[in-house]
């Protein structure tokens, strides 16, 4: 089997590629090294992937790459590439969200439609819900994103749906809820908090710190992705969460315990674009994907801290 993993040098894409390579599959990875955060971290993730001779890595942009050539003989597309982040995208930087999320996804779907691909997995986000009307939130809740990022991820979901309905592209949409794990994105709160506590720097808490997230360990996301590929289903949307929620304050407390140091904190005004709480109902994924998250918050954060120490040399 041959897999195309987009965003393969990114946080989640690199973990998915690693799992596939570990089990002996052929992987084409593509990434354009967006400068949203330093390339060095993406190179660091890639270093462990490039040891496998079954990886063909392409430094390229989905907006320009010769996708018909790349998709030739590919069985499964796992589309993780995106411009992430709910805090930016309000100004002219929206162009990056529009191009790397909406346009890149449309191009990939369009080029996939006349190939023999057996599944197209799209990495969506809890951000499509905004402040969800129900907690826990099912896939049927209304989608009212609060951030430009969420708007573009929702637009991508609609594109997946129209390419499925009109051309039979076998899509599955996985709505990821706050993903954490080794080699994390530097802009994620748990990475920022870990680095700050380790180095004795101040943490800015936006708002009252009581906002909460459903956290998902990255290997659980990989399990859900593998299952979505293997099961005989298409045209479905699934929440992929870790079965555990925590507030910003609780995350800081767990990190203090793991690191063995008190955090220095200061409250600053809340930011626009962020939901107050996210809390997924994962019963659909449990039933149809046999998805059962395995890694808890504290054990996962221990791995985050180890990885942050290793990469940043702390
Ligand atoms: N990390 C989370 O908590 C989280 C939560 C919800 C959804 N998601 C989704 O999961 C996916 C992976 O997120 P991540 O956290 O690994 O982000 P990431 O930024 O670490 O990885 C995305 C990668 O895609 C690459 N990329 C972006 N545009 C591209 C393009 N046009 N052509 C080629 N490569 C391109 C980037 O260079 C980057 O390396 C994204 O689709 C994101 O929206 C992530």
C-alpha cells in the first residue's frame, strides 16, 4: 500500500508517517515548510523519518506541485497540511489560511478524483464548532467557527463533502480536538507553558484560565486515522478527542507537578477566536471506528515535557 501524507514535517503528519513507516508501508510525504514556526523543528521531526528507505519526501507546496504525478499509484491520501492557529488570520495574513487550507484542499481533492485512491482522510478541527451549543458536542451540533482558521477548516469540510457527493472521492473527515504529544507545535499552550516553567519565564494566562479543552494524545489521533483508512466507510465525519478535558489552570498545575517547579503566571485579557470550552462526544468514533483513546493527560504531558527539553536543549 502507498500513502500520501501531506504536512509530513508537521506535528501530526510526522507521527502518522512514522506509524506507517514502522509497519513497513510506502509513504510519500510532502511539506512546504511554512514559516508559521521555525523550520528547525520540522527538520528535527523529519530526521527520524528519513532513516526509512520507504519514505519519499518532497519539499513542495500543494498549490503548485505536480499532483497528478505524485498521486499516481497512491492508495490512501492523509491530508494533514494546513495553516493552523486560531489567534491569527484576522488581517492580510488571512491569505495564508485561504490558500494553504481552502485552495490547497480543493486542488488535492480535484486531482484525487480521477485516481484510484481508496480513501481520502481530511484532518479537520474542533474549531469548526466555535462555542458549541451542546456539551459534550456531537458531530450533529451546528458549526459556527469563531476564528478565520475555523472558517477555512469548515470550508474544507464542505469541499470534501461536495467532491464526495459529485465525484465519489472517498472522504472521511476527522475533527481533531487539541492534540498534544512529542515534537509539539511551539504555538500550542501546553508547549509554551512547558518551556516557560522549565526556564523560569512568565506564563501569560488569557482571561480567567478557566477555559477548557478536550485533549487528545497524538498516538490516539494516529490510531483513529489508521482505523478510518481500514474500515469500509466513507462520507462520514467523526470527532476525535481523547476522552479528557482540562482547564488552562489545570494544565499548568499538572506541568508544575511533572517539572517540579512553580509557574510564574500573569493574567492578560482573553483573545478573540478561541472557544470557551471544547468537549467532544466520541461515541460515533467508538462505534464506527472502534476508536478508544488510550493515553491520559498526565502521562501524555510527561512525554511533551521530555520532548521539549530534548529539542530546546533545556
Ligand atoms: N495540533 C492540533 O491540536 C490540531 C487540532 C485540530 C486540527 N488540527 C489539524 O491537523 C492538521 C495537522 O496540524 P499540526 O498541528 O500538525 O500542524 P503543523 O503546522 O505542525 O503541520 C502542518 C504542516 O503542513 C505544511 N503545509 C501547510 N500548507 C502546505 C501546503 N500548501 N503545501 C505543503 N505543505 C503545507 C506546513 O509546513 C506544516 O509542516 C492540520 O490540518 C490542522 O488544521 C490540528
